[in-house]
C-alpha cells in the first residue's frame, strides 16, 4: 500500500475492507463464490505463516482483508434483498404492529415515520421476522390518535402495502436503494388516521427518554427563534432538517454549502470542547475528563439519531481523546481509517451512503490538500500577507478550497451540479455557521438557568442566521452560480483525480511518473472504447416511465436524437421536469433534432413546455394542429423560439440518419376522426434487418386505417403498444399483422383506467410477444445493431 499506509494500520485495513465491499457490490459474485475465495486466501495465509514466508503471508493478508469485506457485504446485502416487501397484487392490505422509532415528519398532507420491530399479517397469515417500515398517514388534527403519535409508542393498524421504490428511469435517483441502505423493508400507506390504534406507551425505555430529551431541545430552539431560524438551527444542531423548505435546501446545493446542513466534525468539536470545559469546571479528575467527554459525545450522537457524518466525527474525536489520555500522539489518517473501519464493520452498506462518502472525503481532503493550497497562497505578494485580516481570510479560503478539491467529483455526480461560487461563499458562511452552532448551544444550555440570557443569545443568532440565509439565497441567484453536470461518467471522475494528484505531486518524481503512466493507460482505454463503439454503431430506444403517458427517446447511430411525446403534467408533477429533461442530460444529449407530437392529449404533451424552456429543439414535428389550450400554448413557445415546424402525413419520411428509415404510416390526409387518439402519428423505424413500430394512442379505427394501406409492411420486431394497453386498441388483426417479438406498454401504476387490459396482454403473448411495462419495469432500453434488437439493463447500458 506504500509508505502512506505503513505507519497507519487502521487506514490500510479500512481501504482494503472497503475495496472488498465495493467489489462485491459491483461484480455481484454469488455468496458461494465469495466464501470459496475467502477460504482459499485463508489457506494461503495459513501456509505463509506456517512456513514463515512473508512473500506468501503479506499479500495473502491483504487479500484476506479484501475478502472479508466482500464476504461481509455479500451476507449483509443478501439478507437485505430477501426482506424487500412488495405487494402480491395492487392495493394489498396488510396489518402491522410495531414501535415508532423515528421522529414524526410532517410532509405535505401526511405524517411519515419509521415503525421498527414490526409484525406483519398478510392474507390472514403472520409473516415471520421483525420488519422496519416507512408508514404514512393523513393528517387529522381532530383525532386523539394524531395527538398521541410520538417516538417510542407501540401502534397497530391496517394499511396498503406499496410497491418497493425503484429508479423509474435509467440514471434516476434510486429511492429504493436508499431505503435498503437504511434498513427499511417496505412502505405502508394508512388510508385514515383512525385506522391506527395506540397500543402502549414506551415511557421508560431508553429510546423514549432520548426522544423526550431531543423534543425538549427542539422546543427550546423553536421557542427562542423565528420559524426560519429555528428550522435552520435544528438542522445544524440536532440533525432535524424536516423544517427547512425545499427552496432553501436547493439554495445550499446551488452554492456548494449543503455540507453545513449536516451535523459533522464542526459540531462534534464544539460539543467536545463544551463537555471538556464543563468537566474541568466541575473539578473532575484530569485523567477522567477525556473518558467522560467521550461518553458525552456518544450520548449527543445517539440523541440526534447517529447520522454517519456525526458517527465518523465522534469516533475520530474519541481516538484523539484516547490518545491524549494515553499521552500518545494520534495520526489523522489513522483516526479517519479507524472511524471508517468501525462503521463498515457495523454495516457495510454505509460505504454507499452519500453522507458517509462526502464526510470522509472532506476530512481527508482538508488534511491532504491543505499544504498544497497554502503553498500556492504563499506565492501571493508579501505586501498582502502583512494585512492580518487578509491572511486569516486566505487561510479560511485554503481550508474551504482543500475540502472541495477532494469532494468536487462526488458533489458533481450525486447532485448533478457544481457551484461556481462555492469557494467564495464558503469563506464567509463556514465561520458564520460556526458562530451559529456555538451560540445555539449556548442558548440551549442557558435556557433552563436563565431565559433572559438564553433569549439574548437567541436574538443575536436570529440576526446571524438571517444574514447567512440571505447570503446563500443571493449567491444562488447569481447568473451562472452553478453548472449542471448530469451525465458525468466514472471515466471523467477518474481523470479528475489523476490530474489532481499529478498536479499536487508535480515536484515528486516517483509519484509524477506513476500518475503519468496511469493517465496514459486511462487515455488508451478511453480512446479504444470509443473506437469499439464506432465500429458497431447502435440504435438506442428508451421508453421512459412517465406514469400514465408516453415519452420515447430515440438515439440514432449518427448521434442525432429524437423524442416522441414528453409525458403528462398533473398538478405539481411535470414529466418534462421530473423525468424527460433529466434523462436527456444524463444521456449526454445536448439537443433534440426532432420533437414528434403523436397527438394533443395532455398525457403526451404535458411535459413539452418545460422541455422547450430547458432544451434546444431543432424541429417540432406534428401531424395535425389541435385546438386545445395546452397545445396552443406549446405552439406559441415554438414560434417565439423560432423552432422549425414540420408537418407529417402518411407516406412521408423523417430523415435524421442515412442508415435508418423512419416512415410515417398514419394519419393519411383524408383520414377524419373526432377521436384524437385515432389521429396519432404512427411511425415505423427501420435499422438494418430490425424494425420498430410506434403507434401513440391509436385505437381500433385508426389501426383499421393503417391496416388498409400498410398491412404487408407492418411486420416488426418491437411494438410500442397503443393507448397504454387499452382494450380499445391492439386488435387481434393488427397484432397478427405486426407480429412483434417484443411489446412494450407505457402505463402508470394503479391508473384510474385500469390499463393495461388483460385481454390485450393475452393477445400479445399468444402471438409470441414478450410483454414488458413501465409501471413494473421502469424505463426500458432497447438497442439494435441492425441485426437483432435486445433489451438491456439500465445499470449496464452498453
């Protein structure tokens, strides 16, 4: 592992153990294979130790730690996967009984909380195991049950078991994986508050006492501050961010200051100083003070819910305090490794938690890159250095810069944007938030002693919070405050770190040579990967999951892209904003060469206004203009932006790629129907020997018109089933003519229309088609090399 880890055994062990976890997660080796590998490595290690051969024992020991990481994660993840709860049928009702483990969160019109140690009854039979469930119930302030809901009590009731969440489309945030990482096995929606009953209190338990203590602290903060300041302070003092409005959180993300909202190293240092000073004032024996401080930090961490960043900081602080007790010097990297190792031994899933990754990366970066940044600062003219205020600001800038050098790729990957103002904003916000934390703790500590003193501290903190939030908001509204980084791939992250390390160690010849060698290997791999793709150009079609609607992205072999429809807009849900535009950006599509509107129903065009506002479109393609208000509004945007309008009719082609043919089969100019569905644009896409048919919401009358003209031309490999699988579409005659081997239905989960029809699915399967649907499978990707069409996994898009 090099000289860096020779004197840091905990850091070395954490790196090796984490590598094993990572490999087990991405390679997905069967548990038996991991067990066999670990056994072989253990035999080698034993042989090396027996024959006293360091050439065998040393590498075997390293591999053994890696194998242990892989084995631990394999067991952990296998157990988690088997405990994922899904309904056996839509609307399945289950009975539950368990203890409320979390705070009660108020989210819009519902209450949400975690029920632990839960028992479940499904179809009249108890399901073995103790479950952890996310439960939501409607708010009802008139109900006695509503008033009695709090952490620690035992409840029972009935509710609907919801489908376990998943990433709806390729690259989207996977809420289901987040739940599994946090040991949540299922989601239950209780229809009415009176469907719950409070069975028993839990007033004497440790959890209940913690809840009361946290509630008391929360009450002090709420009672001493304005609502806006209280929400912010509860976030940075007791890890309760539920009251922070979404627009405020987004401002922190846009300015690169979101780390301030996480209880981490800063708060732990301040809490440690408070406990250390308090025990000193109480004349606790000097050697007992570090031990008492460690217990105090542990209590604070448990009190606020043990977030990963706080656990990491507590373990690190405890390591430093233990070193002070033993009068030994501690190493920051080793302390960081010890913290990571303890957390990963407890739960290997924490490696994939965003907070875990960012907190460890930030601390490592500050320690590792700070000397490099300060060397650059030392090159500033001496006249500037004589001004002490400037010098202090520059040191703050150096800390902020060092932290962000290491975390920048992670922020870009997870939040899909990088702030261009973060360096400057952090220089002001970090020290001010330090003051917020210190004054906040002073308010809490003085509240039981003197409300006057506590109120004085609170008044000052209110003003500071107002200034901090105002600064964050103003910075987030600056033009080009951030750049979007959706679609940032792993190769670019690797390239960034290689260039960064090469720059930092420019004066170190061995490291410089190693970095240059790694860059050459990376460049070769990247270039030859692109050459391989050029040799075999692919046509890619993605049927997005937009609920009850349609949105289909076509990526042609020559790099051009077209979109057929853009999904619905219902209330606050806009498929253009939520699904379509994010997918296009993640896919690296910078513009649409054609936006095809199949017909003017809102479930197909609702997302278009947002799309036109956010994306460059070369051509707006329609068959027949409609008179709906939404369609008129869309056309107004099209004309204002100067987008070319192309009209289609049966018998024409859409020419976007010389290697493909996109034929228009419907509607014919003479076709008349009062039903917009039957005027849907019908397209046949041909690439090599493969073909696909897109029919919008075409119903029986429209299908009959297509059959009359193109019956012998309808034979395709893939059919996008018409009208979400409605019984009014996909007639036997039409399916017999199309003879698809693959059929995809774009449909919403538990939609009001009860689509798709079982009759339609039976027709398709009886004629040999494999049916997939977006409500169950999420976004579906098909690729064609001109010879065959195959469905591919979103996790492995190549």
